[in-house]
C-alpha cells in the first residue's frame, strides 16, 4: 500500500514551529570535546585515537573517584537546585 501525502504549494510561516531543533547542550559538549583535540589533530590517526582513549580513561577514573567519595542520595548540585526551588514555592 502506497501512502501519498498532499504537499502544500506555497510556504507558510504558520506551518513552521518556533522550537529549536538542535540541542545546545549536545553542541556545547561537542565543542568542548573538539577543543581538547586541537593538539591531537595534527598527529597520525593511531596516535590521535590513543590520545582520545587516554583522555577518556583519565576522565572516567577521576569521575569514579568523585562518585566513590560521595555520600547521600541526591547529588549536591541537584540538592542545591531543589532547595532553591523549594524556597521559591513558599511565595
């Protein structure tokens, strides 16, 4: 069964949504990661991949140490945000 869609002949501004299609958080993360690769880009591919691997392993190890020393059920940033929101709701 073939489904045919009727296409509009004219462009209409009312048919476009104003929401952003691109997630800025992901773009910012990619920009930060690309910034780390500036020095490694001039290296051969195997060395470039090794630099990326070493960076990721060091990052994971440091995050693992941070998490292992954490005590509590809610992370500190989330807890601070929750307290701030609770203060705002009393008004």
